[in-house]
């Protein structure tokens, strides 16, 4: 009997466990596989207004130490943005801005949430981490960047605040990029979906209802009239501005926010924007100076000539940051020199110059958001031609001065070559059309090859050459794909020959001035 009783107990326990497991699995499948729940019986256009914002007291783990910094950062953004209105009472708001800050040994965890006042549902939540060794300015900057991220999640750009017959009033104006003559798309919020467990807004569906033609624009408000209404729909108060359908003329790319451009503009900018790189040609006028000495200067020749040249250049954008470039330059010099000690002039020589280089490099953009926001919709390629930047590149370069050989004038062809390190950058001046350019190329471990005549390198003495190039100039971009670039370039080439008792040297200096034209493609 005891064995039978124990057997029944074991059977009952197993039955209970199996039933519990089955019920738990069934419950889990029902909860996690159910579709997103739609919010019903709510005026979605009123619920999702995001107009009156209440700043909830910052929650942190250091007795409110971050509250002042966070509030100050918020006010700098919201008080200058006419789309939003701050309220001092939660009951008067439609949106609650909630902030949580947690200080840890590894830094600060920052979390910003937008909560709907009416239903207390979470609309968005964004997080970031501030690294250790932070300062107050770092906290402020991260708070503002995260707030901008949260505000960008709002699925529309403005709201209709009134309708009188066919006349419409909107709560945005010229500060948001709106212009007289714009035709804007108006939509209504048709459906809002939320997560069944987390009770958060996960999707907002907007349905177009018509369009409005803008007649008058002020800084923070605009007026227009009904341009079109879709059959079965009506443009009403609290409906949302979701896009610009048409514009009488394209706005200034610097002053208008990309999101407020029409689809036609975005397509046009994308089509016109360069995608691969550029090619260019630069004619130049300048001079070439040469100095050669032997026997510690006992014999010294100096000369110069007018230098006419043309340079072909190209740059290929591999990515937004990585690039490859190359250039060829050919010049003509009518050269003459004289003995610096006797002042006896030698014959004139017809000489030429040739240079070539090829590089691969990396370009770093500085303060990209400020300068590239207006060109962001042109694709990553267009970002490679706007805004301040610095670059570093490495490659191979060569320079040749082809001249007749003359042992009496200590004159011979010369060729400098070697690895080339390039540094440089650009800075817009005032806007994206004008800018300054600066670059420097230094030959690494260069070599010098001379003609087979009596030169300072005779006797088996190896030269110690050096070569570098400097450029300072600017550009003017008057079309999307066309740029005028000009400035001054200095090229320095030299070598010393240390003998057992006496030394010799040679040097060439080239100065170039000229405008060039660059075509982006």
C-alpha cells in the first residue's frame, strides 16, 4: 500500500508540472505573438500635438546635482524654437519631457523620454553615455544632441492652428524654411499603434487629406488657402504638415533645412550632386630659379627663367572619407644663368619640367553638421565637397627638370623622386561657395638622379636631396559641378654633396600662380 500511495503522489505531481508548463507556454505564446494594439476612441491629431511641453524634474542618483545643467541645456534649444511652447504646469501640456541621469564610475548614462500627457504613454526614448572625465560643457552638449534626436522623431513638421473658410493658419514659418508660394501636403493621423506589453507608441500612420498654398510667411507663423482636398477628406484644424509638394523656385541650400524641401528639390539636388570625384586643369605662370655650386662655393652659377605650365589633376572618392588622387604637370622654361663670381652670362637654354604624383588618403570633416546639413540629401559624395576638412595622404611623386647638359655651366638634367606625404585642408568662408585651401607635400627619403656629365655628384659622393611643395589659395564654386580654384604654389628641390674636403650643392625653386577650373562628377 505505501508503494501504491507513493506512486499516486508522483503521478499527481508530474501531471501538475506538465499542466503548468503547458499553460505557461500557451500564455507566453499568446502574449508575445499577439499583434500591436491600436489605440481607439482618441483624437490622434490632438493627442500627438507636441506643442506645449512640460519639463519634468530631472531624476538622478546624485540628489539632483544635474538638474540645473539639464534644464539650462533644454531651455537654450526650446526657447529659440517657435514650434514648441514651454509650460510650467503638467496639466496644461500635451507632452512631458522626462530626463534620467545616472552617474557611474564609467561615465554618465543619460536618457530622454517624450511622454504623452493625455494617456501617459511613452512616445520615444533615447539614450547616450557621456565618457569619464567629463565637464559641464560635455554634459550640456550631450543633452542638447539627445534632445534634438528625440524631437526629430516627431512624424510631421507643423500643425494647422486654424481654418476660416478656405483660409489656413500654420504654426511654422520662415525659421523652419517655409516660403511664400510653397504648396504643402497636409495629412491627418489615422492610426497609432502601441506595444501590447510595454505600452509605448511604436508606429504612427498618416493619411494625406489635401494641400495648402502658402500666401504669407512670418518667422513663426504662416497663412495660406486650400489648394486641393482629396475626395472624401477635409483639411481641418490640428491636421499636420508632412511635406512640401511644390515650390515656385528652389531655396538657398544654406538657409533651408533639408526636411523642408520639396520632393522635386530633393530629386534635383541628388541628380546634380557629384558622386565620384572631380577632374581639373590649372594653367600657371611663374618662374624657375636654379643655383649650383662646387668646391665650397668657389664655382657658383645662378639663373632663372619664366615658367609656363599646365597641370591636370583628378580625385576619386572611394567613400565619404577615403580618396585617391593623381596629377600631371608639364612646363616650359627659357632658362639662362651666370657665374656669380665673374658675372659672365652663359647661353640661354630651352628647358622643360615634368611632375607626376599619385596618392591615397583620408579626409576628416570638422563640424560637419553645421556646414553639411544643407547638402546632406545630395548623398555621401556631396559631403566630400562642403565644409571644413583636413586630410592626410601618402603616395609617390616625381619632379624632372630636363635641360641640356653642360659641364662648363655645371648644368645637367635632374630628377627627384620618392615617397610623398601630403597634409592639407579647406575652410569655407562665409558660405559654401567661397573657401580657402592650404596644402603641403614632403618627399620622404627622396632620391636624385642627374645626367652623365661632370656634376657635384662625381667621385662617387652620394647626394642628400630634399623636396617639398606648398600651396595656398582659395576656391569659388558658382555651380554645383563647377569650381574655380587658384593660388600660389612654391616647390623647393635641393641636394648637398659632402666631399672629403669640399662640399657642393644644387637647388631649384619653382613659383607658380594661376587659376584652374574643377569639374565635379
